[in-house]
């Protein structure tokens, strides 16, 4: 025997389950389409009335300026790169730098076009430009309308609220400037305003421009917070500056101005040493210039008075040597004064060395001193830059302080040694000068006086020339200075960051699908009713005998009044199944019950009896529901005499069996509602009545009360050949089937079969075909040949088939229609 491949069966079952789930929720596609359209319209309107925001970016290259001396003194810093970009990031986001950048821009006035849709800032496209006097009191953050009357005149008016302005209240403006005509270029001044309006573009008569003033302090704070500075990557020293703006040109100009201001700031810091040096030299030159001119006049006057043109050649050589020694002594005095000044800086333990002059400017050739002072000045500048953004307790400031202390200690020791050596050199030179002075004592008095004046003149002249050279060198150094940092990429274009249109449209489609889908899923989760045959199979253990379609007819006697309808055919199918089950019985006794009221017991009983009667079977349908009788109403008969009357002995059996206008069809009404229906249905008279019916009819159908609500139905089921348990789609609750399942499993009832009633759709739907899960064939309502055969409302159905597809509303109603 060939072995069965169970895995293949499992795969087919899984595929069927997937197809079932897809078909189950795909039929709600009109809801998905409706919500998707609503969300797409909402997103479109959101984009239409939302001001777009763009991201603008530029980049800076930051170079390290940490000297080798500082890295040697700070052993923890020997093996790293010396780049500290956190300080530069804080500086770029500081208000001070924002203030410098705003000096290059015109952001203190914002210009807007007047629209009813959204705010459109004109910026550099504005036909006007306003110069504001911020030394005067100004009304800020209040919009004002400006109407261009001509190329010479304009009018100021208060703004009007638009239709979409949900908060039209504005801060009180300067009412003294409103509703007046002014001339372009005229200064508008009141107690609360002072500004001048200039016309930039002529020929814009009739244009309305809305403007408002922005406080510079508020502008600095806002723009400083709007810039985001980040490191391009961890291996580089490139900083990326980004900002979000509603006007690309405005954000571009600010980022570029901010980077330029940073470069200027860095260059100014580098030029500060040269500027201090030039100022010091200018001060010394001022002193020397006066004394040099005085000595020059004294020399000329002496030569004229004494008619002395030249000294003797004998002493000219000595005079030349003395002049050289005097120059050396003056330079040593100059250097000694510089060393003493450095020493005083060291003794004060100052943290600011920005005013210290470099040794190379003074002419000190010591490379170690020059390197230490340069390192100390650089550290001092870095510390001052840091303190502009952080406090003195910041770790980076503390780190610089430690480095400065080490450099100061080394510098102090070096300066003390230099002072001592310089003094020794001065004493040696002074001894030589004293020896030459003794030789000059032998000269005549006039020549001796001339020599003294000439020496002082030459000394001042050489020192003046020396300072002029140093001033020129410092000026050249300042002019040749460039910033260590550079702009890598200027801000040019902007990237749209809000709203993200493609993402929002995609989200609208997803949400438009998920919201109704989630609602439907949640409804299915919390709805405990039987949805379809697959659901019934999982929760109903009793064999299914037939399914009854949903009836759209205006009557409950569908089989009798519409014998060629699809619902009537389903009852014929049920009749065939019952005939096969009870083929050995001359009289077939059938009981019809359900869980609760409203599931279609009486409807099923009446139409099944009608189908039996049409099949030439003498059939009687009994209204066994003595609590809520309905059968007599369907036949327009009174319930005054019926089954309850017979059970209490008032009438005979033959008196309550009533024939109908249809051949072979009889019915027994329930009668007056008794006070004890359960006890009546358990008496021997009921059994006798069933025996009477069995002798008189081919089919007996007994309509009983719901089994889930009363107790007598269980006892009645043992008296019948076939017990039909009616379950209604989207009505019967799953928990209500527990009782009949337990009775069936425990074999307390037998011959029980299920009837699935009120089917709207039973399974998959593919282009005109309907496949169910039971063994009963359903006529598809989309099959036009069925109507040609059965003739049910043929003309009406033909019109429906030929007509266009049903409207969206009708589809929605059909999807959620329940019987």
C-alpha cells in the first residue's frame, strides 16, 4: 500500500488557510479604498497648507595648533592628535558668534507675501527693504501690512485675519503708524517705532507686503539654537554645520556668514599678538622721536657755535667703538626690561597672556624662550575661547590650566637665568665703556662735549631705526596671517526635511489600510458569533446536513411563494438529505431547534415542510414553541386553539390539525401560551399526539423552543427520527454551541444534524463562482444561467446583470448586512 504523504496535506491545508484569510478580509476592500482616499486627501491638504522646511549645510576644516612644547610638557597628550573639536563646536553655537554673523545679514526684518494659504517669506525677493533704528524703542513680532501705492508712496495698515487663521489675535502694534501714507526713504518715527522704508524693485504698484521686526537679542538666541554642529567622521577634523529653515536662501546666507565669522574670529585672535607688538613699538617710538629730535638740534647748535666740523682722527676709532658698545648696552636694557616684564607676569600667576609680546619681536634669539612663550600665548587664547562658552570648571579648561602651569614653571626658570646673564653682559660692557671714557678725558673740552652729544644722538638714532624695523616686521606678519581653519564647502542648496511628502503619502496608504483592517480584525476578535462554515466547523461538532442562503424576499414562506428561488432550492437540497437519512421510515419525524431565539427555527420548519409538501409528501408542521408562538402568524391563523389546548385536554388531535391552501401541507398552531409549557410537553398526551400524526402524515416537523433557553427540548429530541439544530451566520454565539456539543459527545442525544442558516457568503469568491466548505452545492447569485433555468424574477435579474457594477454605498451595505 502506498504511504500517504502527510506533509503534502499539511502544506495544502496551510495554503487553503492563507487563501481563506485573504478572501475573508479582501472583501472589505471598499473600506480600505475609502480610508486610503480620505488619508491621501488629508495628507494633500496638510502639504498644501504647511510651510515647507529645508535643511541647509556647510562644512569647516579645523586645524590643530597645539605646539610640540605643550605636548612634551603634557605627557598624556604625546600620542594623540591634539585636536579638540568640542571647543570649536561650542564656539560655533555661541550667541557671540551668532551676533557677529548677524552683523553681515539683514535678518532683523522679516517680509511675507499676503496669501490665504500659508505664510510665504519673501526674504531677498521682497520689493522693499526696511532699515530699523534699534537704539530707538521698537514694536517687535507684530505683523504690519504695507501697500505700495506708487513708486514714491506707500501706506501702512494693521493685518487682517484670514479664513484659515484660527488664532487671529495679535499683539498690539503701533497704532500711530497705521492708515497713513508715507514716502519711500522717509523716516517713520513715533514713540514706539523708528524705521525707514526703501523701495528695492519699482513697478510693484498694488503689491501688499507683510513685515515684522525681530529683536536682535531674540534673533541671536534663536539662530544660535537652530544650528547643529557635528563631526563629519571620527578620523577627520571637518565640522558640518546644519540648520533648518523655511527659506533656503536665508539659511544658506546664515550658515555662510557664520563660517566666515568663525574664520574672522580665529584670524583676529592670531593678529592680536602682532597688534599688541605694534602698539608697544608705537609707544616706544613716540618717546624716542622727541628725544632724538632734541639731541639732533643740540648737535647742530654745538657744531655751529664751536665751528667744529669733525673730531680728530685719533679719537674717531675710539668713538666708533663706544657707539657700538652703547648700542649693545641699549639693546640689553631693552631685553632686560622685557625679561622683567615676563617675570612679573609669572609672579602674578595670570591666566591671560594675550598681551605678552613675542621674544622674536624684541630681538631675543633664545629659541627655547620663544617656543615657551608662543605655547603659553596659544594656551591662553584657547582658554579664553573656551570660557566664552563654558565655565572654569569644565574639564577642558582644567586641562589647559595644568598645561599652562607646567609651561609657566619652565618659562619662569628660563627668564630668571636670562635676567642674570643679561646683567652680567651689561656689567662687562659698562666696564669697557668706562675705560674708553677715561681716554676721552684727555680731549679738549669742546671735543669732549661734542663727543658726548654725538654718542647720545647715535644711540637714539640706532634704537629708533631698530624699532622701525621691528614695527615693519610686525606689520608684515599681521598682513600675512591667515586662519588655520578654512571653509570646505559653502552652503548652497537645501534638502526638504518637512513635510516628507513621499513618506507621508506612503504612511497615508498604510494607515488607510491598517485602520479599517485593524477595526475589522478587532471586531472579529470581540465578535463571538459564527462567521462562516469554516468557523462553524471549528466550533460545531455535529455533522452539517445543509446550508440555507440568506433570503431577501419579503415573506417567510419562501418555498411556497418563490419556489424557483435559490433559497427554495437549498431547502430542496435539505429535503433530499433528510430523505436519504430516514429512508427506512414510513413517517419521518423531524425536530427543529437552535440555541436561542431568532436563529430561524420557525423559518426553517415552515419552509422545510413546504419543500416536503411540494415533493408530494403529506406534511404537517407543528408549532411546538409554547412560549413564543410564531407559526400561526405565518399562516394568518389565530392561536386561540392549538397544541396547548390539546395537551390540557380541551380538544382532540384532529381538531388542531389545520390544512393550508397548499396541497399536502398542514400545520398545528401552538395555541394559547400556557403557564407550564415545560410540563405539558413532557406529558403522555404529547406522545399520543405524535403517534396520531405519524399515522396520518408522511412527514412531521416539530418546531421547538431554543434548547439553550429551556429544558424540555432535550427530552423532546429523543422522540424524533431527525433533530435539526439551526445555526445562523453572524448571529449564533460560539459559546451557545457548547451545550449541544457536550450532549452530542456524551451521546445524550442522537440523530442530531446541523443546518447553517442565513448564509450571505460562504467562502471564496472568484469571478462569478462561489465555493463553499460543505458538501451542499450553492447556486451562485452571480450565475445568470441559474435564473434562466429557475425563472425567479428573470427580467429583474437580467437588468441587474446588464447594469453597471453596484455603487460603493451598496457594496458597503452588502458587506455589513446581517439577517
